[in-house]
C-alpha cells in the first residue's frame, strides 16, 4: 500500500509485520509514528525498541526469539529495525518461520530506504508493505490539501501544484513550508503567497531555464543560469539540462498518439506533453530536432575534451539565441 493509505488501513487492523520502504524519509518516519499511535503504546521506554540492521549480522536467532518478549503495561510492543537487508537464506532459515506464526503482541517494523538484500521482503508472505517512495505531483497535491486542512486552513489548487514544484516533491520540505505559509496566510494559501515566500528548488529553476530557452527569452535565461551557477551548478550541468529538455521536445515531436499515450511512453505528465507540443508547434519540428542534435554534440565534445565546459556552454547559448 502507499503511505497515504496507511492511516485508513490502521483503523481496520494492525498487521504483525510491516516493511516500510522508500527514499522519502518523511513518509518513513510518519509511517512508523502512525503505527506506534495505532498500537496505543504509552510506555515507549519499555515497549518501543529500535534495532540497527547492521547489528543483526550473526544474531538473527536471538533477535527472532526476542520478538516474543511480552509488552509491559501496554497491549502491544513495537520493534523497529532500520536498514535491514537479509539474504534469501537468512529469510528462509530465521524469519520465514516467524512470519508463519508471529507474536500477536509484537508489531515488527522493518524500515529501509531501499531494497539491497537478496530477499525481496515486500513479496514475502506475512509482510505488509508500505511504499514510501516519491509520490507523483498529483498525489502530493492531494496530500497537501489534507495537510493544510488539518492545520485549519485551505490552499488553492494552483498554489498546491506550485509548492510541489518549488520543493521538488520533497514532502519534508513541503510540510515545513506549509507550516510557515499557514501563519502568513489569512485562511487560504494562494499561488502569490507561494511565489513570495517559498524559495525555488534547483529542479524548478532548471525547468524555468529550459522554458526561457524555448521562448527565446535571453534575459530571463541569463538571470536563471547565473543564479544556478552561483549555487553550485557548473556549465556542463546546465548544458546537460538543456540537452535533456530538447531531447524530450524531439521525442514528443516524433510521437503521434494522444497526450495520455505519449505521457505513458515517455513517463511524463499528460499536461507536460500538451505544453511540450505547444513549444514544438511554436519553434517548429526541424528547429527542435536541430537544437537537440547540436547541443548533444556540444555536450559530447566537452566530455571528450574537444571543448572546455565553458566553451561548450557558450556555444550552446549562441545556437539557442543567436542562430
């Protein structure tokens, strides 16, 4: 199940074993908190145990036996194991028997940033998988509506989309920004408030940069690229972003399906396909394809030593704006 489905699931029942996995640390932490709350643990010093997966090497039998320890003054005992990646052999020998007959007063949470072991835990019988990977922009926008509502406010749809983009889909940062914006807003968070008080993530600035390049807006392009370079990006990284942008435009120009069909093929949003098609129509298919090939050649030449990265970047700017 997705992280966003966990709360509803916990109202029905608490599973004996959870795998909480994904790169989004905010979702992992809050999944564990939600399970702890549902378990009704009032004595965390006695009944909330944290174990590091690294410490279990060679100790799996004793760890498995410890899962049958009874809780003190609570009905449930929570055992959290962080970054635990057992092999298939370890699973079969030590953990599978426990999954077949788990302790009914213990809730075991395996909390991993990603899959590294040979045993694919989320496919194992007895394990309830909670997906804490990065969510889509649409899902995060809906999550923001609920988050703001719980804080007694409201957020406009365009403001939610903008906040997701500005924060590069980082849930932890979005929560902090919502807390700040709720204090500043008079009941409703608007897109104007987001633009004024939320700093743009580098990913969003790159999006603005590529849009400025496609519009032929040299002034805006120079402002954004200068800001990106002041914040640590080099000319090669900026050129790489431009190549990726014109590659997508070229692919969109070659595909004839619906926006939804093309979005599935390219793994981008239908709305992005629609906007990219508008750019292609304005620039022309030949211009888009030519720019992609020329910028790609410059990037390859800089990586091969024929150009310095600065020289390749400046040559790319010339081709975009002055050819």
